[in-house]
């Protein structure tokens, strides 16, 4: 059976396909004429697509649920400029029918090399309290495994297995590179917080098999989760300076830059400002890079309109 990936479906308009997708959203709706239909969001490692079931709704609705990997028969259509699936049959698949790697995209970066860079940065920190804090986290092999396999987001940037350590190393590299251009920057504090700024994401996301939020991720969020994780570790270190804890917490709680974007407080130190812009730069560039790569697969000069940043991007 031919494999079809979502990023390429627009090249096969009008084709009937049989393929496997993960279901991330499912809802029973009414059409303008009052007819019941099922609206789905189907996912694979290359993206997501809307699917609609118009016939045999009652029979097919009970065949699967959110989180399932399903086998579908569908035609590829276009509606208001967007490629969609018109699904005529669907059922929950069994494990030996599909390859799980088709639904869990993995970073192309070498995780072992990223881990070596991580410990190189940790060992470069001279402040004994910050050095001890980082070793308490990353000397724990079980935690390190979670950290190196976690995604950095559900969508937009580094939304892959291993995305978190990739993002972390890039942000840390940026901070380490630019801090020397400014006077009186606490380099150890900045690099330490770059390493742990998204540490709460190890508990914010999980794979089912696609990336989704945990209940804690939805209710609390990675910034607050990470803040608690760091405070708990600091309390395990004798005589950890109270003001240093406050500075660490400030960088973590403010790294999104604006309250409207999730920051608990606004950045109020030079280190916090540098961390925010390094984090934002990497997230934005990688998000745009993914859009451009998908457009290039379809041989387009411009990406689709991105609702998050309110623009298209040139691919050449």
C-alpha cells in the first residue's frame, strides 16, 4: 500500500487514498442544511489536515476516539483554499499495521552531541550554587532521558522528539555568544537559566503518539511547572543564596517577554532581556523554517499564510 503523508496530499487532489493518521480532534457537527457530520483533525509527522465524515455518521462515530491511530479511506478535496479529506470509511488500526515513527517526528540533530554540549555548558559555570543546581537535574539519568526526548512545543517550533534539547542548546549558544558584548552581565546566571528556561516542558507535553498537552501542562503551564522544579532543587542545596534564587526565578518567569504571551512578570534585568530575545529568536526562526520547508516540498515560492505571525514567508 502506498504511503501518503499530509504534507504531500495537496499534490494528489481528487485521488482516493487508503492511509493511516492519528486523530487529535473529533467533534460531531451540523452542516448548514442540518445534516450531522464528524469533523476530525488528522495528524502525521509531516503536519495535520481536516477530515470530514458525511455518511454513515452513527456507525463510524463509534469506531475510534481521540488519540487513536486510524485507517481511513478518503478522497482528497479542497475547500476554501485548504486541502481536506472526505472520509468514506474509518476504523481504529492495530499496532502491526503502521510504523509509529510516521506519527512522532524526531529531530534530525544528533542527541548525543547535543548532550555533550549541554554538559560542556554546565561544567563552564563557575558559580558553585548554579553548577550544583544543574548537576542535580542532569546527573539524574532518568530525568536526562526525559529531557532529551521531550518536544519543545506542540506546534510552531521544535515540535519533535528531541526538540527541547535542540532548542535549549541553541538558546544557550546565543546567550553565551552575545553576553560578552555588554558590560556587567552575570554570564553564569544567564547560561544557567538558558539551560533550564523551558525545563517544565518535560511535564507539559507527552506523546500519544502525537505531541499533546498533559493535564498539568494545560492547567499550570511549563513556566510555573519549571519554576517549582527549580525552587525544589535549590532547597536541596545548603545555604543557596535567597537573592540568587530570586534572580533565577525572575529569568524563568519572565522569559516569554510579555504577559500577553505567558510571562508571569516582565523582564527587569539585563540577563532576563537577553534570555527573552534569545528564546524568541530561536522559536521564531525555527517556526518559519518549518513553514518554508513545507512550502518547498510543494514547490511554492511563498508559504501558506501563518495565523500566528500574520504573514506569509518567501521561500527563496
